[in-house]
């Protein structure tokens, strides 16, 4: 882990890091957008996952629902990353030893990989072509990973 410490030092000492850290305005604004985007992302993920599990909107074709929610999910992922990076820069050295931050980054990497490599592919297909195992894996996997990102993120300031 010591190999990445110079990156954390660089991020913490950067102009972006100093600007956000030394402002009473930027961090709360970034956090507002970060949490708002995460809420949109989780809402869309819950809706698609419950649809995959057959709990809600059973008459709504899955690919149609996924198509309608895709811009919201893409925008939310973009906003989460765009707001999270400067927030990270503002406290990179504090986050270096923070277990919750590390857990969040693992969940984030896994959630993004799962989302783009599996979940999107599943929700775009006609359900008649999908196995029940594939749909359940997509739904439960997405919920566990994205809620893991949110919960670990919440723990950064409280658990360490």
C-alpha cells in the first residue's frame, strides 16, 4: 500500500485539494451533488433490481425500463465521480489510513465493473432470453455493491 502513498500526497497538495479544503463553500457543495447523485443512482438501481426480481412493474418490459433509466444512471455515475474526486483530493492524506475509504474504493471498483460488464447487459435483454439465476445475480449483485459503496462512504467520517 505504501507504493500509492506518493499519489495521496500529490492529490492532497494539489491546487484542487487545497482549494476545496480551504473553502467553506466547495466541500459542502460537492458533497451535496455527490449525495444527490448517489441517491438517483441507488433509486434507479433499486427500481431495476426489483423489476428483475419480479417485485414491481411486471408488465413494463425490462429493456424499455432500462432504456428510460439509462441516462439517469449514466448522469448519476458521472456526477458521483466528478464530485467525489475533488472531495478525495481535499483530504487524501486523511483517507490514506481510513479503512472505510479503502472499503468504499473496493466496492466502487467492483460496482462499476459489475455495472458496465454485467448489469447493463442483463437489463437490456428480453427477459425470455434470461435465466432466473442471471436476473437474480444481476439484481442482488447491483444492490449489494452500490449500497456497499454508500454505506462504506458514510463510514468514512465516523468509523475510520
